[in-house]
């Protein structure tokens, strides 16, 4: 049964920071997901970027159901309608795209799953609004910057925004985006430390993520 869109978006707004991650090893994916959960994060975007994406997503989904039922686990880097259907049937809570695509939008509507499209221009945001996307991913965030959000928000008062790409896990970076009016930020390698993951130091990763959660509470 699909999770209501309002519930998904509310979770994004509460979390403020959304981890974005892919790894070929399902065991590593599960440990990273668990570290995020233990740190207090309740939304996670796994990316469809490798040959093991579907297998690993299934393993993460099964682990989530058993140990973290209040985690919202979605799939990113979705560019074709066939992948929407595949991951929706695997239990994805939401779909994130790096692009605007009518076929993806229609498949998300058919599967009754939240679609978060990637946008870089006002025209793309207008198309996302036309397809009733409740939240758009501003990508790449480091190219657009917080000033872009301030400029476009008056044009799209009902749209919610999430920058991804180049957002730093620092008070200055996150505060600048939140002050500009985004509801959350997406972070990949800047947040999920590759060195700690390669060493499988899950305790240290949890400490790092817990620090981010506390930082967000201070600036939000």
C-alpha cells in the first residue's frame, strides 16, 4: 500500500537532510542505512546507479521493515518508466529523478508513488508543477546556489525544493539553503564519509551523522 504523499513530504521536512547513497555490496548498504537511522535520520535515498541496485534495494527494504519501520526508503536516479514500475513493486516509498520525463511522471501517477523530479530552470519547475510533483530536486545545487531559490520561490509559492549536489554538511552551508527557503537538502559523498565506509567503521559513521542531526536542530 502506497504511503500518502503528504506523509512522505512531511518526513522530508522533518529530516531536513536526506542521505543519497549507492554501493555494490548489499551488506554495506544495510549498515549505512542503519547508521543513518541510529543517528535519527528517517528518510534515505538509495540510487539506481549500479548493476546491483535492484538486488541491494530489496535487501535494504527487507531490513528496513524488520528493524526500522518508520524509515522512508526511496530510490533515486530514475530516468525511465520501466524502473518506476520495478522499484514501486519492490516497495520504494518515493521516486527521485535527475531529470523531467513525462513517462516517469505518468508511471509514478499510475503506481501512486511520490515523484521528485530534478530541475535546473524555471521552465522545468513549471513542468514539474504541471505533473503535480510536490517537491523538486534542484540539481546540481552547487551550480544553482541559494540565491537561485530566493529568486524563483515567488514564482512557485506552492512548490517545495530540495537542493542536491555540492551541499556541505556544515552549519554555514545548510543554514544558507534553509534560509533561502528549501525544505531539506540532499547529500551524498559530502555526508557519507567514503573512508569510514571503506573501513566499515559504522560506529564512527553514526557519530558523524549524529553530529549532522544536532547541527540541523541548531540551525532549523
